[in-house]
């Protein structure tokens, strides 16, 4: 898990499955913020436990921000990474501007109070798939300052650029600051 690689042993992260939650939480909203919030509020209402969730989208400039909040289902409800990439590359086939960005929004709920964290990774979309690591759009996304796609990087290298890493580091900093304040009282 990408987030676990970022936090190492600073924070314990449980997946829904590890927490005994076996539901598919809908993402019905038009923004990453609202979808992240929907998921964390659902988890909090089910467990009563402090939690966080995230939503991520790929925003392509020449496609007016698409696929954006619909990134996982861009080519249809089947959530096929291959189909999503195919649709993306087809949509960019006649475009000069291939700039894009990944954006992650994390919704954290502690004692019923919600806080958000955002991470952005600017980059470009390649003309073809490259690499076999990662998931989603990783085979066609090259982060700014790199010469490889995310799918050509190992987790440690990807973490130096990743939108999820940036948002997760903000979350960890917040939690560490909160723990320090609590200990000082």
C-alpha cells in the first residue's frame, strides 16, 4: 500500500478489509473532497473510530480536467484500468498539451470533527503505456522532474513525487502535532 510506505511505522493504517468492513462505499459526488468525506463519514458512523479516507483523480488540462473525480470509472462502471487508459490516450490523440496532475484529498475524522489534506503531483501523459508497477494511470503518467512513468518506479521512488505521499505527509504532520499538543496538556 502506497500510504503505508510513506508513514512507515509512524501511524498504523488498516484497510477496510483489515478493519472487518466489507462494503463498497459509493462515490456519488462531483468533487474529490465530497467523495473522501462520504467515505470517512461512512466509516466513522459504522465504527465510531477515528479514521481517514481519500479520493484521487487525474486531471488533464486539455480534457478540461477530465477524468477528474470520475477517474476510476472513466471508461464505464467496470473500473477497468486498461479501458480507462485507452479512453484517455484516445482523447489526447490529437492534443498538443499533455499536461496533467494527480490530486489526492484525504478526509480525516477525529472525534467527529473533519479535516482535509491535499496532495498534488504535476506531470504529463505519455503517448503509450510504460512500466508494470503501480495501478490506474501509472503507466502513462510522468511526474514533473522525472523521466519515468509511475509504473516504471518502485514505491520509494514514486513516493518522492506522489500526490498521495504529499497528502499523507500532511496528515502525519497534523497527527504528530495533535499528539504533541495533547501530551503538553
